[in-house]
C-alpha cells in the first residue's frame, strides 16, 4: 500500500511538472516512481505506457568507456519488450541507438493520438556524473518531451548529485524548466501515521492513543523505510506477547511499554542511526554543517539559531576547502536541501538555522564525537567531484582494483599510448583485464584484445584496425621474465599502427614477480611516471565508498573495524565478501576474518599475495624499517635512513622505499609514512613461528 505524496505524483504526471526527484536512501523515491507509473497506466489503459529503469543496474558511471550513452541500447530493448518499438530489421539502415529509439517513439505516438509514454529513470546519480559537462544524453532524453509536445516525459530520480547536477547545469538541459527539483523527504504526518497504523491494524493491533503514534513517528523521523521496520518489530513484540497468553481478547492494544520495548531494540536503533548518517554521508558538506549545528545545540540548547553567515564562516573554519569557494547562494541551496532531507528545521521566520529535533541531535552523537569529527573534517572530507573519480566500479560482485580515474587514464584519448599497471595479488592485479573488458563492454565503439604471446602482441600493435572503433590491447606480463617486460614496453612504444590516423591504447600488466622492472619504471634513469599506474589499497574514504556500494559494514563503528581488520587490502575485502556470502551476520564476518588472519595459515596466505617475499632486498629493507621505526608515523627520510642502516647504500635505499610504497606496504600522510599495521601483524606472526 502506498500512502500520500499526491502533490509529487501529480507533478510527475504533468507534462510541465517536475522532472527531477531527489532525496536520501529509504525516503521513498523508488516507491513513488512505481506508484506514479502504475497510476499513469491506469488513467488510460492501453494508451498510456510507463517504463521504469534502474540505471544502477546498467552500471553507467563516469569515465570515457562507461559513458552515459549506454542508456540507449537498454531503452531500446525495454521498449521493444513492451511493444512500443519494433525489432530492428536486419537489412535496415544502421542508426545510432538513440536515433532508433527517438524515431521509433515518434512513429508509435503518431499511430494513436491518445498514446503517451512516461519514462521513469531511477538511481540516476552516476548517469549524470558521467554525462557532465556536455550533458548530451540528458539533452536527448529531454528532447523526447519537447519533440512530442509533452506526450513523452522523462523523470530522473536519485540521491543528491541529481540535484547538484541541475544546479551545475544551470545553462544546460534543465535551464528552461520553470520548476525546481522536487525533494522526496520525510512523509507528511498524516501519511506517516497511516503507514504505521493501517498495517498494524490489519493484523489486529491498535495503538492505545495518538500520542503513542506520534512518538513512533518522531523516533523514525517520519521516514517510510524506518517506519516499516519499526512496524514489523512492533508486530513481532505483540505476537510474542500473545503467544505468552498475556493479552486480553482482540483487538489487542499496543501500550506504551510495548513501544518502549521496540525503541530499546539495539538493531533498530542502529538502523535508524545508519539511515540518518547515510543522509549526511551523501555529501561531506552536509556532514560539517550538521556537526557545527549539533555542537551549538550541545553547548547552548537545541533552539540556538545560526544565521547563514555565521554558519558558513564556522563551517569554513573547520573545512576551508569545502566552503570557501561556495558563494552565499550556493551555501543556502545546501541548507535548503538539508531541510528537504529532514536534517534541518526550515528557517521560515528568518531567525536562522537549527537541527530538526532532539532525535537528530542524538543520532549525530555526543559532544566529544562531534568535536572529534569536526577536528578531522579538513583531513577526511572530499569534494563530490573527487569522490566520484576515486571510487571503483563493481565487477560481478567484487570491486574493481582500479579507480574510475585510473580507468579513464588507461583508456586515454584516441592517440597511441602505453601504460603499465603495477599490482599484486593483494591489490587485485588479476582483475585488471576483466575490469577493462567490462567497462568497455558496456558501450559500443571499443574493441579489446588480450594478447597471449609476443608475436600476437606485436601483430596487434601494428594492426590498422577499423576506423570507427577505439582499440585497447592488454598484455598480461605477470608470469613473464623481466626481460620480456622490457621488450614488450619497447615494442609498444615503437611499433605503431600502419594506417594513418589509426590509434590504440596499450595496457601492460606487471606483477610482483618483476620487482626489478618496477624499480626501473619508478626510480631508474628512464623512470616515467606518466606511464605507470599503481594499484592501491583503499584509503578510509574509498573504503567508505566500498561499504556503500556493497551495502555492507555501513555503520561508522563497523566501518572503523573493517578498516582496522583489512587495512584496505583488496584481497582481504574480497575475502570479507566471500565470507559474507556464507553467513549473514556482518559482525561475525569481521570476527572470522580477524581469526583467520590471526592463524598461521591465514597470515601466510595473505603475506604471500602482497609480494614482499618475492624479493630479498625489499624484504630485508622492510624488516629494517620495522626494526628501527616500528609502526609509528615518520618522515619518509627516516625510512630511507632505516634501510641504509640495514646495509644498503643511500641511492638503493631510496629506491627500495619507493618500491615498497608501490607494494602498498605503507600508509602515507603528506610526507610522512608508516608501516601498514595489518600486513605488519601478519609478518610478525610468521616471524614468531619460525
Ligand atoms: N509513501 C509510501 N507509502 C508506503 N510505503 C512507502 C512509501 N514510501 C516509501 N515506502 C516504503 O519504504 C521503503 C523505502 O522506499 P524506497 O522507495 O525504496 O526508497 P528510496 O528509493 O528513496 O531509497 C520501501 O519499502 C517502500 O515500499
Ligand atoms: Mg530507490
């Protein structure tokens, strides 16, 4: 059963109404799209068609090859399935996918003047990120509406970047719309009450009074998803009570003590807090703003207000990079978004801003937590733009070892280029080829060859190719000799396609068996940093992104533990996913992983994947550093000195430290390094057993 949102639904149906819906997780965007779609078809069965697409399922993202244009083939297929478009004729003219779709829809509309089409696109964030700055595909989608005088309408829904995008693209495709994006926030009180009261009533339970209902609504911040969880726990509590025979005959009354019992439920509390934090996690600026207001509320009471200017200055004090560039209009837009998301109270009387209520304050945390978070803000916050580029696409189940930015760099421009990926089993080197294949496979226009022999490789390099395809040649060298690595790199630089204008991107993949080759590329006289792409461990920020993409370990506490247990090593994260498939309890997964690493067999297996044992010099350099410096933070010069003291001349010691860093055995903070603790613990365990 769907409750409320009448205004929003009407606006979705209206050809001149909203085209953009945004809001945090669980607030009901998808449910609203589904409901609006169904009712649209009911208005005129047979003539009105809706098409709902979840773009996350298609896997569009930023980066050349994950382009936004991938939306068209999917639209094409779905519209064929619905009978709006016809199957492509085998001998027909070959059209671009978007032309086929737009043309096909025009024909379909022309056949019957009652026909209308509502295209509902859900989870559009990454699609928009991929489409800026040109916004070509968004324009084309919007054009469907203009060309058909409103008989086709496209609605986009997503989290914050959907909204951010519309602001970004003021002069873009949305500039002509006389409407602002619609926020899907907490439900209006009446409908929120219906959402909890009706289903419980249907099961035979009645709240003792309306105050009790209001208490539940406040506890769940009027958020549909949380109300649903609350309701199902409530029913559980009541059924247990009935089973114990402590209830009078029906209808059964829900008393205050029953609500108390549900509110005390630790896992519900953690769900509610997680949902709230999810909302704040949409943007690090939200985070800082909310914590600044919370700090004032803790110090001076919840009713304390801050003006736009005061609030902005204070935020800029904690995180200059995030707020100094923002003009006052932009800042106010952020505050409005946070009202829509149910975090801030509206500033209707013009007296300034404060948090929405005591629940919000409770969920943000204690005075100490708030202060600690603000102190870390400058170091840990990232602008949206960079967050996107540093995230990693998901392969079938695991995360790719490469970031979007790195993938972009490997694919490059249409010129002749060579890149070398350096990685180990621990950083996911075995997944590089698959990542590049999947990413390029999602869009037309790429041909990928993975060569298996030197001859095949040479042939591919010189191959003229076909003009309308970008070519990617991947050569996995990880099992070859260092000599053949050098040879392949040399060939890739010298053998160019024979036809004029033909280009190809070459990706050579090198593993831990070739650390001499790494050293030359990173530190030798011919070192060439533009060629090298090093696979990395996750840092705290990308780990957070990982947890969101896999919907795992999302609470702050679990995230901290995940980081401590895995050190951000992709190999260990993959293992966590593998364990998770076998047992649903997330805390158990972390415990099991810890146990596994604490035993000799597990530690050995992990250390093997890191590649440190492949090279005597590096292993002994590492031991020297641990012996001299332990796992504390020190300037990198100290690390070099520690290696010198262990017996290497200065220049070789410097090279060893660079190679060790490429193996990901250090954490870095500016010019300071420290030995990564998870690996170090495993190494120590093995040394102790010897
Ligand atoms: N207005 C509503 N009436 C009834 N249930 C709703 C309503 N809005 C959301 N829900 C329910 O709440 C849950 C979360 O909604 P969903 O649409 O998945 O959120 P979102 O897409 O914003 O993350 C779903 O189970 C959905 O059915
Ligand atoms: Mg959704």
